[in-house]
C-alpha cells in the first residue's frame, strides 16, 4: 500500500481516466451492437419474444419513436453487459493503490471471478428464470383483459431482470471480500443464515419486477450462493491465517 498522501485533484484525475475507459468501452461496444440492433434485440429479448410468438401474439409499438428508442436502449444494454469485465477491472485499478501488495495479487482472480459470476447470473436468468417468469405472466388471463405488451415495456422488464440477476450473482465476491478484510467472520455468516435468507428474499423482491415467479427464481440461487460464500470464506480465511502464521514464525 502506498502511504504517501495524494491530493484530491490527483484522485479525481485518476477517477476521470478510469471512467473514460469504462464509458468509452461501453459506447464502442454499444455502437457495434447498434450495427445489428434488430438481431441483438431478438436475442436479448428472446424469452419474451419467443413466448409471444408461441402464443400467436406480437409485440406492439404505440408511439412514433418507440421502435427507434427501444433499439437505442437495446444497443446500450448490450454494450453495458459486454463491457462489464472492463468496468470491473477499472474499478479494481482505481482502488489498487490503497491496497497492500498481497491484496493486489487478487486483481486477476477478482476480475475473472466477478465477470464470470455476472455472466452466469445473466445466463441463468436467460435460460431458466426469464422464460418461467414470462410464461407465468402470460398465463394470467381474464375475460375482460387482452394482454398486449409494447416493445418498451418488454425491454424495461427484461433489462431489469438482466441487471438484477447479473449483479445479484456477485454476492460471493462481496461476502468473501468482507471476510478477507476482517469485516465479518465466516462463522458469523453461518450463524446469521436464517436472517440472511430473509434479507435475500426481500432483496429479490426489490430487484426484480413485481411478479412472484422471477422473485423466487432469483432468491433460490442467491441462497445457494450464500452457502457457497460461507464455505469459500472459511477456506480462504483459514489459508490466509496459515500463511500469516508461517511468515511470522520464519526467521527474518
């Protein structure tokens, strides 16, 4: 860790450089997605689009610019999802000067693990949770109501689910980091399991659109990830303490 004080202006300059890379990468990838945006929309929104086609329905646009604006948002969403590794790396690089040397070696594992978990979360939602949630919502029929979903509504629904599942699957990274930093003990995580499960269900209800199916389909894997986080925390904290004991016991 660099103990030399740095002026606020230098920190702000560093933050500006990191944000430049994050936003620049996002916009470049969004531009690439924009060149084939209709195909990107069809792929990203496939759980909803395919469910509608199977039901013999189509999405509708009720405003003159709705199709165009939805495609713009689709390109931005695709760019954001694809640029997540760069975002995570730049975030780590910004805080790295304040870390000890032994902590900086976690940079590559952190970026890789966080990117992988984000992708796994999105993939879990895409292939498992989203289709179930869409089918549940389409099954809510009433004699006096005909369901007709707009492109904008479908995009907003799916975008929120992508972000909810992708970010929620970062839970092991957060808990393991807190355990390694000494903020929380692994045994505390295990002892407070029942309260954590309640909090995870509440968080799933907040993160997802207001339908029961997507809330449950997010809460269940979060509970499993919490258990995995406990065991990972135990293993990594025990390993760190063992390394510290050996280094203290070795002669200078």
